[in-house]
C-alpha cells in the first residue's frame, strides 16, 4: 500500500492594513519638520546650514529613530486590536492518493491493482459578537500606548533640536574664536617684524621689540 499526502503550498503575502493605521505614523523619524519630506542620506560636500544640519540630526539620531519605530509598532498594535472585531474565515483543503496491488503466486489472473484519489474541503466562518469587554479593553490599551509613543517621539524631537542647536552654535562660536585668534596672531607677527625693522634703523628701542614678541606669544 502506497499513500501520498498532498500538502498545500502557502506563498508569503504582504499584510494589508485594513484600518489604515499607517496614515497616523510620520513619514520619517523627523516627523513633519523636514523641508522636502525625505531624509538626506548622501554625504555633504560643503558646510551645512542650520536647517540642513537639523534635518540630518532628526533623521539619523538613534533616539528619534527608536521613538519613530515605537510609533509604527504601536500603530500596528492598534490595528491588531481592532481586527478582533472582524469575523475570521478558515479554509482547508486536503488531497490523498492511494495505490495498492495484489499478486497471487502462480495465478496471474487473480492479480489486482487499485488506485484511489480523495479530496476534502472545508470552510468555516467565526464571528465573536460579545466578549464581556475584553476587546474594548485591549483596544483602549493599544490606543493609549500609541498616544504615549507619539508624545515620546515629540519629546525626542525637541531634545534633538535643542542638542543640535547648542552644538551648531558652539561650533560656530569656536570657528569664530579660532579665526579671531589667527588674525590676532598675524597682527602680532606683523607688529614684531615692524618693531625689529624700526630697531635696526634706530627708530625703536629693544623694549619695543620685546613687547612685540611678548604680544605674539
């Protein structure tokens, strides 16, 4: 007796967002603060302006990205909680093939073979109409977590903006201070050279040269 069980091959399918919970999720980790709505990923070829630096910081900051992913997860959980109100349908199919053969020694006319195919299908529909408030409580909890994740994302954005602006202006101040220091160094060097030439010509004294050297140092 030879029996074969035919198993149904299930291809992976993309989940469909029936409740459109993705519409409540920001398009990027930066929320609605981006100018072109697309996070920049290419390397900058020139010094960044404040808005450009802000876009990159909001998009690529690990804290804002983590908070954004949390929103996506909680939005999906809201959809899952709402799906409990929908009916469920289950379909099954099963096929079976059997083959048997009988051989009688020295009596070939009594030999026999049997082939049989069978199929079964079933379809069931279930719809939970009342569960004493269990689905409602789950949905309320999912919505509360979703609201909390949105607030956490806004907080992460604000913290990132403050941190970026402090770092950006600190960098601008440091660059300005460096430029002023270099300019002062150049002026002191010029003053020393002028004092040395004046001393060589007898117009200035050695004290003037020493003062110029001290100013350069």
